[in-house]
C-alpha cells in the first residue's frame, strides 16, 4: 500500500494520535485526508495544516446516520484509519453499566459500523487498507480501566475476523497496538491510575509515523512505539506473562 497519492480517512482526528496521523499522511504525500470528528469545529487546527488537502468531516461513529452520510461525502477514500475511541475508569463489578455500554458501543460497535460503511468505498476505489487503532491493553484486563481493555480485545478479534473477508476485495487490514502515548486520554487516565505515570510515553508524531510505515510495509500487526514493541515481543513468546503484567497495574 502506497500512501503517496492515496486518500485517507482518520476518525477521531481532532487531537492526539488522530491529529498526528493527519500530519503523517500529509508528509507522505497523500492527495487528500478526511479528518473525522463528532464536531467539525474542533478540527480548525488540523485543517489549517493544509486547507487544500485536509477536509473536515462530521463523523459520530456511534450514529448510523452520521456514518452513512460520511461514507457518501468521503467517497474517494482508499485508506481508513479507525482511531476514534473513548474510555471510562472504574472496576467492572462496580462501575456504572451505562459507562461500560458507551465504551463498547464506541470502541467496538462504532468501529464496526464505520468499517461496514467504508469497506465498499475502499473496494470501489480499487482497494486499499484499513488500520484499527487498538492498544497493548487488549492483551490483559487492567482492573481499574474498566471496559476499555475489553473493548480493545474485542476490536482485536474483530480485526482478525474481517481480514480474510476483505483480502479478496483488495483491502489489507492492520491491527495497531500502541503503548502509552502522550495524549489527553493518557493524562486523564493517569490521574486516576498513578502507576501509569511510571511507563515511558511515546510522542503522537512518532507513533503516527510508525503506523504509516506499518501500513506501507503491509504489517498485519503494528507495534508503533518502544514499549509496544517490548510488549509485542513478550506476548509472542509468553502471553500469560503479559496478562499478569497488565492486570497487576491495578
């Protein structure tokens, strides 16, 4: 998959890894980048990077009507990056089930909704790539992070399940497993889970470039930062050790 002259869509593009991915695609010569966000008004800084090539796109991945409309608007997409997601802190046996439902509805069902809408778009444009931003948290259920690891584990299974379905349609599918990245989400999570502050944090720019590298290289699994690479290597040899490591964060 060549990014040069491709057309990308990044969901959750208004900040963090999503915003950095827009920049990375521009640097690699993408013809156009559709920057998705629930509120397009939050995309001003992202669009300002290159108003000719960056197109703000109203996209709420939990809203079927919004997703369908976005697929009609961004009908030229060849690379889809499912980055949008939410989290809620709390132990699963105690936290509000409405928060659990919100996390699962966004991170898993919302991603599937976007994928189902845009797979025909990418196929119709001659094929391309889909990258799902998961997390190393998918490999173990950190207790106080509630439904977030479960949603990411489900997203990992979804990614594996659709890969053989999309391959004959000319679409490669990439599972991306970032470690701790210096984002607003991580800073908020660290406030409720001080142990997170002990982990090294990658920059969004470095992670975004590594994701684009992985897409171009055709890597099925992308570990885009040093901590993620370490977890990925350990997971390939001893999954239970990774599980113990993540579940003891508290």
